[in-house]
C-alpha cells in the first residue's frame, strides 16, 4: 500500500474528520469567549473596582530605556491583567465543555434494566418438591 493511499485512508476515517471539525469549532468558540471576557465581563468588574482596566494591570520589572546607540530598549513587564483575563476565559471554556460532556453522557446513558432473577436450578426445584411432599 502506497503512502498516499494509506494517508487517504487515515484522513477519511470518521474520527479524524470529527476531530478536525471539533478543532475548527473550538477555535471559533475560543474567539467568542475571548471577546465575551474582554468586552463584556471584565469592564463592569473593572468599573466596580474603581475604573480599573484589567488588561492594563502590569508589574514593571524594568522600565523602558534608551541604549548608547539611541535605540529604545522595551520595558520588562509581567502582565497580571492579561493573565486574569485568560484565567476567566479558561474557566468559562472549561464550564462550557463540562456542560457539553454532561449533556452527551446523559444522552448516551442507557437506563439500566432491573436484573431479572435467574430461574432456580433443577436441584432447587427438586428440593422444593421434596419439601412440599413432606409437608403433606
């Protein structure tokens, strides 16, 4: 089997196509959640905390400078606000995936039938007959 035909067989499996669709939809969903967090959720929270824009919160380790050649050396900054935004995005995406998996599990879960009691063996039936005969 040639490599091209083997690749074609691999690529046309249902699971690979489902995975590709999931990746594309996941990327789009991630952009939606990013916009939701950056434009809808964090601004009111920042307003409640005194007009703070979370994306601007940063810890400057070294300020921007100009070196001897006249070129600007950028500042070294830890972006705490960006990290908070990303953390909120992660929580929203994780919760959405949890709800999706929970719904899928509920759909796929089959109701368990009550176990049917097994018919008694021939020995048990014979012992019952003997017991009943002795009672008479």
